[in-house]
């Protein structure tokens, strides 16, 4: 079903200066002219934005708010039993609206007093160095469009539901917010693209798709699982591996499907000790060493 849908549709500027988001043929919004126009409008707003500017207001349609309401309600029910305690406490403190899509500026207003994080608009894929780097300053690049109403339960393309329900609820927690910040510091510290990629893979398998053991079962804390009411039903039956930096930093994954290999932290402390400590101290040499050790184990 998602064969041709992509992780972040490319954003291009036509010769006349108009912004066009290239939805692939397999994208659920491909044949929906109104949806295409929305995507183009929102991408243009984000491209016009510069640091320091107020975040542009996205005037959402009733159809779009309805997608948020539906997904919000489905997720809230599932989160009660399948999300980690730390995330649920963040959500309880943040109190996102369930009845409409909040503006990114509102998300920032709610989040900043809690952990200092603010949201900024992204038209599409942001270069890794920039996306992760600004986390160190408490800035989070976020898309503003919402997934197409015909496929609400999962999208390979991060949207405002993923960014806000998945990430902002975690960013409302001091402990998670601090992990995001040190991931950003790591992204700024490392020099080679290879080391940066390693840092970003560790982010993928933890803050995007991490799972954690709690006394009453395996829970999700990764934003990518927590924003999909399709994927959240499946994560407990995937291959669950122990938290291992060398493996997380080097294995391949397919962005367009439910993640079938996940890494389990034994607790919040365990995650902080292993992954937090890694991001806090890593450099090109230590990463090259982890990579070499992982490759040696594979041979
Ligand atoms: N699959 C997620 C969702 O449906 O909400 C969105 C993404 C998270 C990470 C990559 S794509
Ligand atoms: Fe994400």
C-alpha cells in the first residue's frame, strides 16, 4: 500500500517561483488536488521562514482537524496501556488539544515553560546536521501538514501528528528533553558524515522507535511508534534486541514500513546511561571504534 509513498516528498520550486511538493504516485494524496494545494501552500510558508520569525499560521480545514481528532482519540486510548510512564506524564502535563490541530506557535507556548523547547517550521526533509544540531538549543524542526484522511493510521512521511503527538509529549518531560538536547550536541560535535549518520541512527532506534521494559510489559517511548495507531499495535511482536550502540548505529532500516527490529531499554536510567552517555561524549574516533567492533562481530 505504501510501496511508492516516500519518507518526505521532495519540495521543489518551479521556474515561476511557485513551490511544488512532489507527491509520488503511491502517496494517498496523489490524486487529491485540494490536498496537493495544501501541501504546496504549507511548504511555501515554511520555506519563507527564517530563524527569529514567528512561525507561520497554517489555516487548517475542517477535514484536516477531523483527521487530528480521529488519530488523537485512537492514540490516547492505546497510549494508556502501551506508552511509557515518562511519556504519559509528559502528555498529562502538556495537555495537547484533542479536538483540533494546534498551531506550532501554541505548541511552543505550552512546551517552552516546561523544558524550554520551541517548534520551528520545516517544509520537508531538513539536512541531518541542521535538524539534529538545533536540538542542542531547544529548537525542534516540525512539518505542518497533516497525513491524508484516507490513511490515518500510518504514514511513512512525518506529519504534524507525528511531530506533535509523538515528539512534543516526550519533549514535555525533563528527562526526554535532556536526551534530545544532548543528541543535538553530539550532532554538532562529530565531524564526518559517517559519524553524523551513526548518531542519527541511534536517534532513530531510540527517540523515534525505542521501546522500554516496564513492570507490566514492553512499552513504547519512540515518537514514530507513538504517532501511528497502526504501528503501535504491532511493536510487541517485532524482533526485540537489547540496547546496543554498535548495532543501532550500523544496521539498515526501511523508513517506509513498520519497524521490525526494535531495541529495548531496561529502564529510563538504562537509556540515559547507555544512549545519553554516548551522545554526551562521542566523537569521530569513538564512533569509528564502535563501528569497527560491530562489523567485526558480524563477520
Ligand atoms: N510512521 C509515523 C506515523 O505514522 O505517525 C510517522 C513517522 C515517524 C518517523 C518516521 S515517519
Ligand atoms: Fe520524528
